[in-house]
């Protein structure tokens, strides 16, 4: 069981991932060939030679990047933390690295440090900042894993010593407090190498959380596979990293956006199982967040902020099999929150045994008519709640059930 020990992360429930790098300028296409895969892997999927990929930096001038606007967007969406890709698998540092000139300050006409700007904006807004760092794959380095000659022929120890560890040290000493380090794809790293990174992080920032993708069973919380929402909850702390469309890095032709309703449904499903939801945005080659991403996230935020008590600081539903297509549960002491996903105005919850003191619509505080019948001959209790009509395009609402007991009792499945 993994435990991140940091209460801010346990309470946050919703965060913003930012995948942004040189690949954003390509927007999913290289010399007329479109990648069918995610945008940030275009260098590998289309086998772009290192020197040709490096040349993209000479014209990379994303003057539309606005760190303060991105932090405001995260807040508008109800997100409590941000994770920024300081270096993805392509090896290009999206911050001012002193140990590699292949970085956005020294290698591009942009000449600014977006991580510095983002760190300052997060600090000003009170938003926790996390950093993504690809610790094993580096397609620009001769001895980085994942590209070029076979990994078995590489001296990964040289890359690990001369670039990986020094850059992690930079990230943890140049940008103030870092809330978490989000590692990825450990590949063939040894337990000793993963431990070395973990120990370095903790030596520099003891309160910094380390993600489970550091590898070799280390890390303080578990990260699921991309976009994977488990059927059953995991023990300990865990998180689902997810996309708004089909890619992480920007692709101009990917318009398969999740609706705001779908995002709220997925967030609720993850939270109802006790996990956090880390939802990605992919700024374009000019540093601008796609308009559709902004629209979706702001609408999501309207529902999240209006029902904040049902998300932040909540616990998993004590009886997860009762998650239905139209109803999911989160809870806190003396409160059970029923997230209603469709437009029904009469709710029958056959599973709540704890006596209910009151029912209200969480977002407005409106008192709701309800009745609760004691267990019948079969031992099953009955709870009925009336709901007002809601908009057809997104009828989501939360019923706040105030309970007479701190502990929530449900009927067992064999009684239903």
C-alpha cells in the first residue's frame, strides 16, 4: 500500500497535466506525414533523425505562452495542482538547464523559462506545482533509452550520471517548492538507479511527493495506465492521468474532445474509488491552450466549484459496487454525496442503512423531499429522494445526505 503522506494531495482530487515541448510545433505532422499516435511521440513514431528534430528548436518561439492565464484556467476548472513536463522523452528541456544547452532558453529564439514563469504564477495563486521528468527515455542522448541503437548497447549509467541526476537536481533547487516529481517509463532501470533518484529528491525537498512511475516499486502513490479508471478501488493513494482528447502533446487534427459532462463523470468515478484525476492540456506551438480545452475546463469548473464539498477532501464510497451508470458516491464524516448523472427527478437508493437526517441539493442548498423506510423482510432499506428538473444538456447534480452517524452503513450485495 502506497501512502504519499501529504494531505494536500489526498484532498486535491483534481489536477492539471501540461504536455508541452518541441513536438507541439509539429502539431502531429512531419514533412507531410501525419502521426497516427500521440503528438509527443512523433519523433520516435516517424523516426525523425536527431539533428533534424533538434533543428525545430531554431524556430520555436511560443510567444503566446501565458503562465498566469494557465494557472487561472486550472483554478477556473477546479484543479488544485499542476504538473508540467520539464523534459519529455524527446530530451528537450522546457526550462533553463545549465547542464544541457538543449533547452528552451539557450536553443530557441523564445529565450524565456516557462517553468520559472509557471512556478511564480503558481506560488502567487496558491496552486501546488509538480514537475514531470522522463528519467530513462531520452531520444536526444546517445545513451538515453528508447531511440537510436538498441538499448542493450547503450551506457545508460553515463546518461543517468551526467544528465538525469543533474537535471533533477536543477529542478529541485532552482524553482522553489516542488509539490511532486512525476516520473515516467522507467524501462530497464535498476532498483539501485530508481532508489538513487528517490533519495536525491528527498535529500533536496523532503516533502516532495514521488510518483510511482519512478519504477521498481518505489514512489509514494500509484499511477494507473493512461486514461484507465479501475473497476475496483486500489489500496493506498493513486491517480489516473488522462487526456481531454486522444493525445497528450498538441495535434492540430485531433478534435475528439471529451464533453464537460464526460469529464465530470470520469472525475466523479475516480474520486468515488478514492483516486485523483490528473487531466491534460496540450498547448500548441505558440504556447496557447486550444480554445476547446479552455471551454470544456471552464464549464467543468462551474460544476466542480458549485459542489466542492462532494469532491475535495472526500473519501471513496465505502461500498463501491453501488456505483451505477447514473449515480456514484463520495463521502466524508456524517455526509454521503450521491452524484446523479442523468435527468431523473425521483431517486431510489436501495442501499443506505444509516439514518438520514436531511437531504439537500448541494450546489444551491435547496432542501429535498425524502423518505427512508427501515429494512424490509429481506433486510433491505429504502431511501427515496425527489429532485427538481435540470438542464437537458447536462443534468448533473449532487444530493448531500446528512447522516445521523459518522459511519455509513450499506446493505450487503447478497440482500439486493
